[in-house]
C-alpha cells in the first residue's frame, strides 16, 4: 500500500522514531501522532474504510520504520472499529506486527517471533471467516493472505536480525 501526503491528509512523519529505553529522544512525538489520531471517529459503523487516512498513515508509519508510532495510531483505529468485526482482527494483527518490528529493533528476537506468531494466528482466523462481500472495508480490500505468507517466511528463518522487519504495506496496495 503506497501512501502519499494527500491520501493521509498531509500528515507529517514524526520528528524521530521513538524506541523505549533508548536515550536519544526520551519522549515520543505525541504532537505529530495527535494529528492522525484526531482523524479517527469515536466509532466506525459497519467497517473501517480501507482508505481512511489514519489507517493508511499508521501503516505508512510502520513501513517507514516508526514502529512505536504505528502502534499508537493503529490502536486508535482499532478502538473505534466495530466490535467482533473483521477489521478489528486485521488491525490487531497489524498492531502486533508493528510491535514485533519494534522488539526486533530492540534486539529481542524471541519477543518478535512470539508477536509475529500471534499476528499470523489472527490472520489465519480472519481468512477462515466468511466475508460480507467485496466492500470498501479494510479487511475486504487488504491482501491478508499475502501478509500471512510474509509472516510465515520470517518465522521460518533460523535467526532474526534488525533488517528482517516486516512492511505491512508490502503485502499489496489498497
């Protein structure tokens, strides 16, 4: 999924990528993230639109290496997603992938593998559920099966390095 400034309501990237425990920048760039979170409604009705700017921005943050920030934005979208909906399952998997990528950057490969395994289980569960048709929802439009294959490939590697992080948007375009 490619995101441009126009599709994400001209949202800037944070000034820095926050990594807990690293002294470089002790606090996250909350001001920048607030701009994206402010776009999320209190509740989505029926589904989360695949082209919602906060959703696309959260995925773009992950794909640009802003893993902690991606989690924050995607969690805001997840919280507004319909309870029990397919989008909620896929969003949780994306949040777990961003968290796993952060753990990988922090050189915690076992935590990374555990989180990627949980994301893969969520995606498999999502794929086993019936769809409501070809709609405009995130779960309807996102190539979850391809993302699942990316996860399987990473989990099959004997060792993980910082460069092995997963770009969620590399699974395909919306």
